[in-house]
């Protein structure tokens, strides 16, 4: 009997200790959740130039991803919603006129840089637009940059780059196409942004210069930019960032093109993909390679690129003929020690 009582006593003590420790654990968990910071893990593509495998689109891509911590900012100071269902007539130089229904829900978020964004569904893809808030009260219209993504990733990888383009006085449209090589998705984005100019429900109603557009892209998206401009005469210039270009496609290009590569890019080798595209392009063209630049340098250090890219756009989209001197032999880019292997033609 005494043994039974002792066993029961020990059991009760064990239950009390277990319950007490569980409460402490839950309390610590609760405190951890309450003190959680705004840093969250994210998956960063192309984080290294190692572990690469061939891609079916003709370029090489990273076979795995690397997780790192990124700070999430929440700079929203103004939000407004617009809903609009519409049928639009879309015309481009590649396909016959078609009717595209675009059901769009638009939300604009003002960032700390003064750049606003909104997204809309159009032609089966999510289109995301970046623009400077300063243009809303302007009476001018603004040229557009149409962006194409690298293999397997959407525009979110390039947000810092796209924001800088918007700060340069351009309306930028990107999409969620992850295999953009043939230029089709980029041409559809151009159709979309042009249609916004006549959409009275759009924040960019009558703000877009529909006669001035550039095709811009990174990696497979750089190939897309070349193909889109070769197919569609509405594109006035091209920026190919580490583009995995085929020479048989690039030789069809007569649109002015700036090809920017990196000397340490092990994913899209400059000598194999980028320089040959420059060599066969028929129009005004510039080739340059960033010293020690890797495949994602345009994402990690966008200002190194945009300082010249925006001047390139200014020539062809804003008629700034003085900016041509930057891209000629002996010009600013040729003498910039951050860049090497400079070549130009027909400038």
C-alpha cells in the first residue's frame, strides 16, 4: 500500500513539473513571436556562379538556390483601389488584331523612393507597372521600358533595378513570365502598357508616350529583348543584361542595342553569348563588360548599370543626342575603369 502511495506521489510530482515546464516553453515561444523582426528568409536565385546546369532555352542556370535573410520594408503611405473590366482592341506588328479582355484589380503602393507600383491581369499574365509618383500631376507623357525576366524567375528579383529605371523618368512594365526567350510575353506587356494610356480607369491614363518604348531584359530575358525588338518595330532600343543571345536571332536586330555583360559571369559566358550578339547586330550597338561582374550584378548593384542604361534610353526615347558621346570611343563609358572590353559601332 505504501508503495502504491509513493508511486502516486511521484506521478503527481512528475505531472506538475511537466506542466510547469510546458508553460515556460509556451511563454518563451509567445515572447519570441511578439519580438519577431521584419527580416524573413527568402530564396535568392542565381546567388552563385557555381553548380550550374544547361537550360533548355540555350543558357545555363543555377541548379539550386541559396537562402539568405532580407529585410522587408513596408513603406506604404497611400493605397487606392480601382476595379475595371474591359474589352480592348490590341494591335502589334507581329500578330493580327485581336480582342483581349483584361480584368484588372489595381493597387498602388507608394515606396520610400517616390516610385509607385500596380499590377493587373492581362493576356494571361500578371503585369506590374513601376512609375514615379511625380508624373501624376505632370502634363507630359513618358516613354516606357518593357522588362523580361531571367529563366525561372519573375520581376520580383529585379525590383531595385526597375525602381531605378522608374526614378529615371520612365514607366516600367514587367510580368511574371519565367520562360521569356522568344519575346512573345514582352510584346504582350507592350500591348498592355499602351492600352493603359487610353484606359480612363488607369492611374496612367494619358500619361504614356505610346510612340517610345525600349525592350529590356536579363539573362533569358536579354534574349527576349533582342527577339522582341527584332519582331516588333514599336521598340526603339534594346538593353540586354547578360543576355543568353543566339547569333542567328541577334543578326535580325537593327534596333539600337546596348549589351552589358560581366567578366566573372559563369552562367552566361560573355564571349559565348553576349559579345557574339553584339558582333552580328546590324544597328547602332555597344558592348561592355563589368569588371568582376557576375550573373546577378545588375540585381545586386543596379546603379552601376543604370547610370549608363538611362543615358542609353535617353538617346533613343527622349531624343537626347548629346548622350551619344557617352557611348562613343573615348567617351565616359569607354574610360570608366569599372567596365572593360568596350566596343561600339554605328553610334
